[in-house]
C-alpha cells in the first residue's frame, strides 16, 4: 500500500509555488502586469489613467499602485512646495489616494494655498476630458482649473518662499509683456 504524504500540496510544488509567487507579487507590486510595461514613472501612470502627468512634482523617490484596490502611494525625497500656473501646493514626503480612470480621490498629504490659507486637496477629477477642465476638491470648495496647467511636472522647493518667489517672477514677467506693447505704441 502506498504511503500518503502529510503535505499533499508538495505533490505539485513547482506549479503551486510559481502560481503563489505570481499572484502575491502582482497585487503588491508598483503596477499591474499590463501597466508595468507602459508606466515606468508615476507621471506615465497618471497619463494612463486619464490624468495629466504634471499633477505630481518631479522629485518622486518611489511609488506603488495596487491595481485591484486603486491605492496609489508615492514618496518624495522630502516635503516640498510646488509651483503651478498661478498657485502653490504643499506635498508631505508621503502622499496617497485612490486612483481610478480620470480621478484621484481620498487624497492625503497634499495641500493647496487659497487666499493665504492652506487647504487639503481631497480629490482631483476630470469628468469630461474634452472640456480641458480639471476639478480640485479642497474641502470647503471645488476649484476648476485648466488641464493644460498640469502637463509638465513642477520642481520641488524645500521652502515656500522659493516657490512663491518663482510665482512672483512669473507674474511680473507676464505683466511686463502684457503692458509693454501698449507703452511702445504710445511712445512711437
């Protein structure tokens, strides 16, 4: 009579082990197998999900995305301030949210300056991609901005004054350019 093994799963160890490793690693890896070939950076991942790649600063140290739950987590080298078109944002060193197509909801670790107040960004949504508008949920209000303002990932600045100074320089240069032709016209 044949003796039965006390560990029946060892009868097919190679196939079982390969299946176990593949199934465990695909859920905790930075992207799913289909996304891994396309998304090498977090900015590419955002683009693959219908969001602009410039939502997140350049200085991303690492990121992970669980395709089944949608949890997106990214880590910056340090907390920083980023300048967008006409605003300033603050990022903790760790930021997370639930990523789905056209939306990042339940955001933690990201704040936006509004009228001298820092308000938490709770969600970002693009409801109609053809509209060119992105909606930011900042808790007490929703802010509509142009998607084009978030095409290029901004630099991270360790101090708010550095980022604010860049916004000021940008605004001054736009002002000079806008009134200079009128002055030249009057002088000619």
